């Protein structure tokens, strides 16, 4: 599930926490890293649990409309295609899925306003109307609908983001990545009719396919350990490489990104240094200032050359 790009982001957040709080121990940092990794899969479970939750809300609204005073003909005889969609039924009946939700106390209970809003919004979407009007019905068709819902309705939903922030400090900014994992799971569900919990690390997926892959958990643990142990040295190196004026304006985020780039280049000589540099430049676009991209790229390029790593 977790690829090396998101693991580098997690390493960045851990090292940033250390830069802000030097009392943080390596043991605490690695424990926080593991918790962050597991939290991403918990978010995946939470977002997959949205399927039966939304379906249940649609069923409730359909029944409420049918039993209200003076219902319309359409309300009396609604199309039940969405309410009876096969993807929701599969998840509701899957014992492994439901045991995990229970074990981790993952639930959409209490989010009635969001569920109501999502169902009402869906009714206005042309892709949803096309699905409801189509005469054909299949698990693949249901899966494609849910994939479209995940692509269109969740990422920029302010109410959902607020709920995620309340649930976990790790969740809100990882939603786009998790939605991609959900979409792949839905594709698999549409083909096989069976849900499987994704392995936590991408390397575990590759190993299960018989492909050679170094452990991603080992990778991120070694990366954090190396950057943690030499952070002061790397920080001093960065400071000595810029002017006094630039030193006073140096952002902690940039310092942390450069330290991670140096740690990765020294610890993993098998990874091309240019690849490592590009990874941290990409992360800087999302977590630092508009000018950080050029600064991180230029300084990492120079420092790795000086150390004979490039």
C-alpha cells in the first residue's frame, strides 16, 4: 500500500518533529513513524467503510420518501439499483472487513449530515443519473460507479476533511493517496467479487507477486535513523553553505529536506542520487515555500557532489 514517496513524506514529518523538539528520542521517532504508517491504512478502511454508510443513508432516504404523506409516483416506486448495489452488499457481508472495523473502532456513525449531503449531491450528478437509468446491472458496473464517486466527491470535500482532522492528526493530508488505493480495491472487487486488506508496504505486494523487492519498512526505518543521528551535522553543513543573510531566512522544512536527501544518498548508494534529490524537491512543493524547490535542489546537488555522492 505505502510506496516510497509517501514513506519519504512520513520520514520528513518525523524529522521535522525532531527539529522542532530536540528532546524527541529515536525510539519515540520510530514508534511515531510506525503509528503514522498504520494510520494510513486505517484511513483506507474508513474510506472503504463509506460505501455501506452512503448506501445505508440512500436506503433510509428512499424509505422515508416512500412513507411520507402524499408521496409522488416516483417516490412510491423508486429505482433501487443504487440502494441494492453489489459492492456495498459484499462489504457488509465480508467478515474480515467488519472484524477490522470493529477492532479499530472505525465507524461513520455520527456523520449523518455528511452522508445526507453526499447522497443529495449524487442525485444531481450526470454520471450517477446515467448509472441509475441504465438497464444493465453488474458488479463491475457498481464498482465503476463507486470509483467515479471516489474520484469526484471526496478529495475537495471540506466537511469530510474536517471530520478526518478530528479523527486523526495523520489523516487529512493523506486523503488523495488513500483514495487512489480505494479505487484500485474497487477495481479488484468488480473483477473478483472479493475484498482483501492491502499489505501495509508496497514491497510486501511485490514480494507476494514473486518480484524481488527490498523491505520498504527497513528502508524508511534506516532513513529516519540515519537522518536522526546526523541531523546536527547536516544542519551545520547547510548553514556553512549559505550566506549569513540566507542562513537567517533558512526554513526548518528546507533544512529537514536537505538532511533527508543527504542521509538517503549516504545510506542507500544503490539508489541513484539524482532520484533521491528529485524526491525531496517534489516533497518541498507541498510542504515548504514557493522558492524551496530551487533551494533544495541546488544545495542538495552541490553538497552531494562535494561528498562524492553524485
